[in-house]
């Protein structure tokens, strides 16, 4: 039995194969690819040839022959480390199989390879005298089906450059070198022909190196690892745990699963419900294989095996199987069964414990289209902290140090339901809001919620969902490729999977390049959305759900609020900061469309203030006395909540500042009252207002945000019973 005591506080799990200190470089590294490539390493013709090359088939199973294990005792490497590139001395080990006919297989040939790419073997040739090993370049060490490309071996160069003011790495493959050469000298093996700096500390020249590397077969971009001065020393061969990375042969069934996960994360011990998919394969060897049995560790994308009894429907999965294993660190995550408890200690802090139970197997029961986690207990609907008391599957580090998660199914509920691949009628979507910024450049959105179930409550698969938009007269809207950079052709149906870097398409929002405020309105009264569910060529549709986009009527805006005025004259500047709140409703409480809203500012003697274009070069092209909402957001000079006012001679206001809002629709312009804010010299506030009664006090910081209490340099706004206000600076 294993037990761990955890305080419910910040806990960060560091899981790395690197020993000692490591240098990191922010290189905008994403998904084992980098956009910092000086030039493609291969031409399109060469890439096509590489893709067709039989050497690209990655080898993931250990070949037959004599196994020898070597420890990395020299050399350095540049490697992918989450979203950054790391640089460190090499560590870990490499397995080498010496097969018949002088054929040699090397496992995890690149430093840190097993962390980023799983485990893979490459083939080489042992010289007749047994002194050298040559490894052909172009062999695959990783296959990515999403990109339809491999990461293949090459010799290459990294060099330090700068992107957006940050250091970054560029990479160029050396396609003139067709093989890597290793020299064998007794128990040592060294890589030949590489070069890199041996400097230490923060010397950035260390990132300039030439060595054994890898690149993507489709475009030649950096594959994420380069090493030089590699030295291997033979060591005692250890048994590597089996991790099943490849999908086993057999019939696969996919389940929509649901349950509760208790996990250790950045904020201590946390819990979360989850919905996801789990694959099960009825193997040709009589066994059943389950992919990602733990939702929390699904990024490993590995399989565990179990024995299936067709009479009872029970699948018995032996405990202790590895979900992942890091050879360099000799550390993995195993699947166990156990339970957890939570309680308060003598100091009142919540303490969490989990226990690994002494069982041989975890059991699943398959019953029709559902799969159950046998013996799972816990109530996710219980009050805190009771839902941390649970029994279920545990992901646990192989050194016994900690768990990654404990997962259990809801009481009486299946852990998974077989995915519905039959055509289904989707439930109706929900139209949330039509949001029009009033600009013709595309800041016009429909927010919605797509259905997750069909009309009978069965779960829908996202990849089969799409939707269309309808205009007032039920005409389908066309998203044209010229306006939308995220699509290549015009479309009238948006797939769920279409996401956009420009936020034109997200799972709950769509952008339009025409607004209700144009000369030819796109939507005058309503906007419609309809959802489709398409399986095996059969498409079923929801109803069209409409959102009101009616053209507003002329209205009298409610009065704005003048919060405070702050003069920067004491800092030698010739401007002040006016904080206010424009109305969102009319005098009857009906919502206003911000597009039709504008405002003006008034000085002491009720003279309207002129916003000069020279003072607002990012906002105005001409002098104006009325600010329309259409310029909000262009800069911080003028917004819905505040503006900067510039003057030639101080002070701009001796007595008060006024604000008036306008609402203009179809040429009809209605105005609020002018709302005034008293602006007195700080030293005279108490004397001038001695005879007034205070109705209320509010506090704001210099950004215009209201605060509950003064904190630091604060603007105190006092409202009196006669409706007047004063604003003074206070420091707390």
C-alpha cells in the first residue's frame, strides 16, 4: 500500500529527464514545430521523395539481436521543452541491438528523443572490423498523422537570431551529409563530425551548433532536437517497461465517457468533471485494449491491455501497466486502483490522502452500449470537501513519489457510452446575442451555444456538427474567402472544427463583414442559426433559431455619470483625465445600441469642448465637439469609460466639467441632461462644501476602476444631497 499526505495548496509537479541545471530559450516553440526557420531545408520535390521513401516508416518495436545499453557520458543538446527550447548536457541512455549480417539498431538516437517523440529505433550498419557504425539520414523517428508527415534524421545547424526582440533559433539541414558516423573504441562510442561551443553560463554562443538533428519531412522545418560531441559508455542493460504506443489490431469501439477526476495541478489538489472519448479494441489475440484509460493523462495516447470474459462482459486490466515511461529519467506513470480521503488537521487545513489498494486488476463491465468502472465510488455532487472521498483508477509515478490523478464514475452512471455514429437530429442551438460594434471592418458578432446532444438527449460528436447563418428573409449567408483569411473557398456551412486565428470562427461565435448599420443592412430584424449533424452522408438539421437584431427606435438616453477629473498639471503635463460612465439604457430602462451613442464635454461656462485632431492623431482626422462611439477602441485617448482632455493654459476647469450623451437614430437626435462634476482646487474642497450634506462616497483608481476602499493614490468622489459632486485625491 502506498500513501501520500498532501496539503491543499499550490503544488507544481516537475517531470523532466534533465539532471542539474538547464538553460531555456523562448523560441515561440509550439507542438514540436517552430516558425523561426531561415529557409526550408528541402525543396518540394525533395519532400515528396522523402515522403515516398520506405525509410520513413518509424520502427517502434525492438528488433531481434544482442541488446547492449549505453549511457550518455558526454556531449550537449538542444531540445524541445514544452513551449521553449532547452540546452543541456546530455544524459540518459541508448539501447543498441547488434543483429545478424552487421545490421545495427539504435533506440532513441537523439538526446531527449523519448520525451518528445515516444520510443523509436533507427537502422545502421556495423563495419566489418567492428569499429564504426554508420546510420543513414532520412529515417523516421516520429510519425504525425495530423500533419501527414514524419520527423526524420538529418545533420543540421542551429544559429541564434532575434524575433520580435527575443532570442530565437533558426535551423538549416545539411542534406549533403547522407549518414552519421559513430566510432567504437572498447566500451565507448562517439559521434563524429559535429561541432558546438563548450562554453558555460549564459554565453549565447552555445546555441550555435552543428550536429545530428531532425526535421519535418513535409517542409523541412526543425524537428526539435540537435546534439553534438555525443559520447556513449556501455553500462549494465536494464529492463525497459513495455508501453503500448501503437493501436493494436482488431475491431475498435469508441465510447463517450464521463466521470470525475481528482488531480494534482498548479493549484494543489483539484477536481474536475470530464467528458471525452475512450477507444477500446477487441484484439485478434483474444485480449481487449483500452486507450487512455485515464482522462487526465490522455496526452500520452497509449494503450493498456485486459482479459475479456464474453459471458460476464468483464474486462480485467492488470494493475501496474505503464501509461508512459521516460528512459532518461527511468521514471514512468503506472495504472493502479485505490481510494482517497480528505479531512481537516489540527490547524483547520484540509489534508488529502490516497492509498494504492492491493488488487491484481481493474475491472470494467461492458453491458450493451455502455461500459462501467466496477467498484468505483464517489459523489461529485456532494458538498466540499466530501467529493474528494472516492475510489477508482489512479495514475501514479513509478518511483512512488506522487499521483497524477484519481478517476471515478458518477454513482450508478456508466463510465462510457458507445459513441453514436448513426445519423441523429441535433437539438436546437441557443442564440445568445447579436453584438454590433457599428464598424464596417468586421467587428460584428453572433454569439451562440451549439447543441451537445440530439433531440433525444444522446451525446453528439463535435466532428459531425456544422451550422449555417440565415438573414432576415431566410436566405443563407455566404462566408466569402476574400473576406475570411481562414477559409480557401466560399462556404455557406461552417464545420465545428473551423477555428480562426482572427477570431472570425470559434465554437461559440461567428464574425460578419457586414453590419446592420450599413447602407444595405445585412440583418435588419433578425439573424438565424441552424445546426446540422452529418454522419455517413446523412445530414439532419435542427430548427432555425433566431436572434433579434431589430433596428432601434429613437430614444432619450438616460443620464451619464461623471465619476472624477484628475489633472496631470502637477506632473508638468497639459492634460487631464475624465472618468465617466455612459448610459446603457434609455430613460425608460430599455437597452441602447452603443453604435448610436455619442457624447460631448462642457467647460465651466457651459461652452462645449473641442476635441482637436492634433491632440488625438490616432482617433480624429478633424476637430469635433461630439465624440461618436465608432472611435471607441482606436486608442486609450477616448473610450466608453474615459477620455483625456488637452489644454493650452492651466487650469482647464476652475469650477466644473459637464458631460452630455446623445442618441441619434435615422436623423432624430435625443439628448440626456448635462451632468456636472465639481472640480475645485484640492485645498478648498472642505471649506466650499462645509454647508452641504454628503449623500455618498465612491473611490476610483487612476485607471477609472471603482474600488471598495482607498488604496494607494485614490480619487475620492463625494456626492452631495443637492446632486453635486467633488473629486479629491487621497493617499492610503
